[in-house]
């Protein structure tokens, strides 16, 4: 059984090619799907808990996961709903998303999709704020997964991934307050944290997250790296990013979390795992697409050796 389980929404992706107006690169994404592929490409054993439609996109995703060695035993094919997707456009303000996910197969996730025996055999489970936002039943499944993992002594990782267009801030805050008491590793971006806690002060953000129950908080700062707090009152550590000529940051944060958890499962201590994950995330930004751009272990290791 997989060492890492993630619950969430996979999606097809149409990524606009800036040099070729009107043309799109077909790929696949979804924050938890990106996480799974990132962890698997670093050599970890990963499984996905999700639903896809009985359609060509769902078929292509399942084929992709087989190629990527992501366990599909907990992927359900929904006969009544289609696989969701999104378009990515690039501009001066960065990348912008347009979604086609309403009523998608993944929105039909429920606590009944979780296999308790698989959770018990895992080392980590993972989900995200997007999973919570896509439907009430998916949010219930995320909370049930973390509660079950905590009861079984399995570590948990939660990526905030707040999306204002998916739900009101008050609902996102309420759902976060429910799941953070069961969260061992919390991954908010600065934008997520500012929206969710109402402060731009990094120390206040750490205090807020720990007060809600998060154990280790990894505040993602993009090109400025990551700040890490391992508990209320603990010293905050800074891990610099790797300068790189970025063209598309889609999925970089998902890659960071997947690579970090993979390295921890494979035996790294926290700071070593974060350093590795920073490199993997940086490499994700040098090509277009969320999933296609995620580097494999040999590429990340070569990059790190070149930076010694």
C-alpha cells in the first residue's frame, strides 16, 4: 500500500502559449494531482483518492497515473459526472485561471471514498483547501481523512490553496479551523495566509496558524523561499529559494509540498527535505504546465549538486 495518500481533484489543463496567441498546450493538473505526481517523481510510494468522469480526460488521467506509478486503487470512475478542467493565461500580473469544474466528478467525493485500511498503512495523508472548497461532501471527506489519520498515528499535510472564487472567506476560515487541529504540516502561501488570517505580519501568521492547531507551518514566499515554524514560541527558520529564469509558476507550490513530503518519507530530516523541495519547485517554473513541468529525482539532484 502507498506510503503517501492524497485526497482531491484532478483536472485537465489548457495552458496558453504566450509566443503563439490562440494556441494551448494540453496537460493535466489539479493541486492534489500535482502533489501526487511530484511525490512519485521523487521516488515515494503514492496513492490518490479521487473521482474522475467516464470520459477521455478521465481515461487519460488514469493512464498518466499508471505511467507515473501513482496507485489508482482508490480512484472511482463516476458515470454521472465529467472530469473538471481549467484554462491558464499569462500576463503582466502572472498566470490567471478560468475553470470548468462545476459539478465535476471530484465534487462528488464523500467520506465513504476513504479506505481506513489504506490510511492505517500510510505514513502521510494530504489534502488541500481546494478540496474543501469544491463541495460540502468533499470538505467532509477531507476532515474525515485527517481525523482518521490522527487517530491512527499517521502524519497529515494540508496545503491552504485558498481560492476566493470558489467560496466565501468566512466558509474557508471555518473549514480551516476544523482541519488545522488535525494538521501536522501546514503549507500556506503568503497570499493564502494574508487572506485567511487578515495579517501581513509573518510572525502573526505563525501565531495564528499554531493557535488553530497546526504543528509545523511552512510559509511559502515564492522567490523569497520558505519560512518554517515548528511550534508556538519556536525560532522561525528561513530557507532561501533558488534563483532561476521562471516562465510559469503553475503548480510550483504543489510540487514543493509533494517533494518535501516524499523526501521525509524517504528519510530526510525536515530542513533537508525543504531544501530539496525548494529546488524541485524552482525547476517546475522553467517550463509551461503544472504537471508536465514537475522534475524527476535525478534532475533535482543534479541541480542541487550544481549549486553546491
